[in-house]
C-alpha cells in the first residue's frame, strides 16, 4: 500500500471515527442537558477538558518517539512497503524499548502530579449541588486511567512510526461508540459524575488491551526483534521532547483554559452552552486535523530519504483540503448555526453570533497553521515552543482583561487575539521556509482557493436562507439540511476542480462507472 493510500485510509478511519462520535453525541448531549443539573454537567465538561491538561504531563515523549521510529525506518527508504534492513529493525526495537521504559516511569509521575493539581483546583470551586468528595473521586479515577494510558502509549508510537497509521483510530471508534452508549444508559438510570468518570476510565483500559491484542494477532513479527535500553537514544529524544512538551503547554493555555476562567470568574453553569458551541464549530477542525497527523510519519520517512518534492506535494494538497473543508464549514455555521444549535440543545442555549464568528476565525487560522506546522515538525523541526508559550501567556492576559466587560465573548476574543499575534502567522511562515515551498504558489493555489470556496458557499447559503424565510416550509430542519447540502456541493466542486489531478479524476470516474455497470 502506497503512502497516499495509507494516509487516505488513516484519514478515512479518523473521519469515520469523528462521524460516529458526532452522531452519537447528537443523542448524548441533549440527554446530558436534560437529565443532569447544570452544575454537575459543567463539572463534567471541566473534568473532561482537564484530560488535555493530563496530556501535558506526557512531556512530549510519545510524538517524539513516533517521529524517531519513522526516521529510523526512513533509513531503509521512503517507500512504506520497503523491506527494513537489519540496522533499521534493531534501531526501531531499541527505540521502542527505551521509550517504553521512559513512559513507565513517567506514568507514575503523571498520576501524582495530576492528582495533586486537580485536588487544588477542586478546592477553589464554589459548589452548591455536587459534593467536593464526589468530584475528588471522579478526578482520582480519571488520573489513574490516564496514567495507564501514558504507560502503554509506546504501542501507538510503534505502529504509527513504521507506517501503520489508522489502526488505533479504528479501535477507538468502536470503543468510543460503546462508551457513549454506556454514558447514555448511565445518565438515564440516574448515574452522575462518578459513574461517568468510571465509564471513561474503563473504556480507556479496554481500548489499550484490545490494541495490544491486535498487535500480537496481526503483527507478531514486530515482537520478534529484542530491543535494549539505549542511553544515547534516550538523550537524543530529550531536547525535541522538551520542545514538543513546551509547545503542548502553549496549546493548552491557548485552547483549554477557557473553562477554568468561566468557572472561576463567572459561573460553572455557563460552561455547557459555551463548550457545546465550541464543540460544534470545532467539528470541522476535527475533521481536517487527521490529515496532517496521518501524513507526519510519511513526511519523516521522506525527509530522511531526501525526497523534498514529494513532501511539498503532500503539504500543498493537505493545506488545500484543510482550508476547503473549513471554508464550507464556516459558511454553514454562519448561515445555519442558530438553527442547528436550537435543534441540538434547545433554543435557550445559543451564545450569540459574535462568539460564533470569533470561533470560526480562530479555528480556520488554527487549522491552517496546524497542517503546516505538523508537516515541518515531522522533519524534527521543533522550534515552535517559544511562540506557543507566548500565545498561551497572551491568551491568559487577554482573557483575564476581556472576560469582565464582555463575558463569554471576551473569553473567545482573548484566545483569537493571542493566536493572531503569534502562531497564526509564525507557524505558517516557518514551515514554508523549512520545506522550501514557494510563497506565491501557496497564496495562489491554497489561499485563493479557500477564499473563493468561502465566498461562494456563504453567498449561496445566505441567498437560500433569505428565500426560505419567505416560503411556507420555513423551519429549522429545512434550513439546516438544505444549507448543509449547498455547502457540501460547493466543497465537492472545489475538491474535484482544484485538488484532484487528472489521473485521480480518471481513476475515480472509472470506479464510479464500473460500480454503476455492476448495479445495472
């Protein structure tokens, strides 16, 4: 299987996972809003958001280990199906063993640091309906589950690093679906915060056990080569891991502190509507995020093999797809966002179009710099930490200042402004230079494609909504469904005309005609 096909498989699985999660959450979210108190639900969102905080304690080891395994494989060639030399096999085995030992000790540290910091936060909350003891035990369970996840994360690094991307997402999809159904059942039966935390931890443990069983069943040869602890490999991972960790801290301060500000400076009960709206807008970002992530290991292998032109083609293609999806998604959100949220959460949970607009700007720019920065970081270019930290600090300062006069809008504005001054430009500028991409070519083929797709989608959607408002079938369902169809058609048109090359179009036509003839 070629690199493009493996990337497509991984992205397809990620999209399937996201689609299943979206559909399942369409059922879960209204049940949570109707059967849990606002304070308890706000705490659940707060604890769930804290999973991102726990991920910071991984110290950047997992992504660095994955990249080093991919670079080790690249010594045998850039072809994903290349037969590994004995040197590469032993190098990978030693990397896996070294990474596993580091992660085992890190898991113990993760548990105690996470537990202590969470205990301090819980003590600062003014709770009226939920006891602090319940929140404390729920947090303890989540810390234990995440520590185990850190311990065995070397399995993900192993498979992804040698090019088997998408397998973990496939397992995650099934487990996540079962978890959501378990959550729905628990809430309907009266289960609260503690039960949901236990289900979350249990699903994580089951996922890891299934993942290990899959490796032993499908790829037993991966366990044949015995690796040893290598101090030089561990030392080589330290600096890029620290940079990756600092970048993650910046990302956490940028995107994951909103709930804490709302909880401490406003009210925990304000979190659900704000978080649900952000989740709605970020759905399109989550759709495109796997594109860059799935390509990273192959970019690492190509970089090691010196195939720069192949890397440039992958990056430009990924940027085109990413921004086209965001353009169509933003058009849908700005046209039918109120109606969708009314159907999903009820009419009383709409936070306003100003916040929606800020989220759309912020996540579009985030999607662009994410796809570019991940590509450059795959080449061992971990130089984004200072800018990420600066953005995180600015976000805390701006949010602290703006939340008082503007409320929830101030929280969103703080994040957007912090990103505009830092990551949104630097994390595009540096990858273009690092990967030697022509900036004029990028503007012409990526930026203008995004602009045209956004303008056409938004223009046609607004005209449609205006006309629907004057017809007898004007209702939320018709606006949401038909606006979605319009934006989807515009995206597919952009994809066909400006992203697929002629060879890919011919192959796709042949497949479609073949299937039509079989049906006929």
